C-alpha cells in the first residue's frame, strides 16, 4: 500500500466548549487521566520541539515528569542539544498524541530551569542506574564506541558504591509555562474538533475553537 493511501476515519468522541474546563491545565489533567485509565503505553511521552539561537528547529520524544499550576516539567542534561537550545532560546512546544483515544494536545510557551532543590528531589527518586547514567553520559556529545560509555558507567558505579550519588551540576529540570494550548479530538471526514486556549494579559485564559 502506498503511503498516500494510508488513512483512517475518527469517530470515537466529540469535543465542544461546554465539555471543557475554563483552565487548560485542568483540562489536560482530565485527558491525561483518561489516557492512564486506557492503559496506554508511555502515556507521558511527548514531543519536545526547540530551536537554536538562529531559529533552526529540532524535536525529540521526552517524558513528562510533572504538571502543576505553573506548567509542565521534564528533565535532561543541560549540555545536551535540547538543553543548549533552551538556554539560547527559552521557548518550546510540546505535543502529546494518544492515538488510541484519537486525541492530541499541543502546548507552547516560555521555558525556565527548575531550582537545584527541585531537580535534586526528582534526581534522587530515579533508579540507581539512571542516576549513574546522568554522570556517565555527556548527552548529545560524540561517542567513539559503546564500550567507552560502558567503561565510564563501570568506573562510576565503583566510585559511588559506598555513598550517595549526588545531583550532577549539568543535569536538572525545566518547566514549560504555557501561553497557548490546543486540544484536538479526531472526527469523521477530517472535520476534527480543535479547542484552543490563549493566555490573556491578566493571566487568565481565552477559550475558542479553530477550524479543522
């Protein structure tokens, strides 16, 4: 079958203004709970799109690790490509796609680093192997062979064997603070429902509908 012939129709649900919250983060929580109840694989996986100082974009899948009134939390090596780009150009976009529910959420906004205390709190909740990996890997830097990385992991495992694994100075969290959110529900004949929220000057939200 040709790629151009791949298609499916969406008819699972509808989305209207009356059924959505006035607060998009609350609405996100409702949909995230639905996705968890549906037992979807990697329900917290999201596309993170960034751009460097010159505007050249890049995107990758990362894991959401928290949501609060201030925004959406994720963690990384600050020296990585995404970490560097977020430092140069502290705006980003997120996309969640829950195909089984025929739903998508798009989020855009400014990004800030979390405090070292918040980063440490999450870091110490990670499995030991992940904590050692954060020290062993200089994310996005060239690596000659897999053996080089494995040797570094072995060295650090021995080094940290008798004590706590501290938070690396190059590792921590970001918070994306949304100023735009969109909830997409697939509908028949590509006439999808799109409910959008725009941040207003007083910190509230303006809710509306977009053409599919």
